[in-house]
C-alpha cells in the first residue's frame, strides 16, 4: 500500500507550556492536514488558544 500525499498533523500552542498565568490548565491542540510534497518543513500557524484566551503561534508536533 502506497503512502498518501496528505498527512494528518497536530498543531500545539507554543505559549501554553511556558506561560503559568493562563485562564485554564491544559495545552491547546488542533489537527489539520498538510501536503507532504509542497510543505516539507514543520508547519506554524496562528490559531486561537482557549487556555491563553488569545491568538498564539501553534507549531506542528510529531
């Protein structure tokens, strides 16, 4: 079976791990897909973090 071109990845908030002054406990995570051929590096998107209560950078985790 051949591997597909699109991968399901997980995006995690970068500020939740270091910020102790959050609204709630936990780490914000989103799932999305990316094209393996067009985007070879790790993806970074600005998404809303419910725990920080603001828009923060979310990075791709393995």
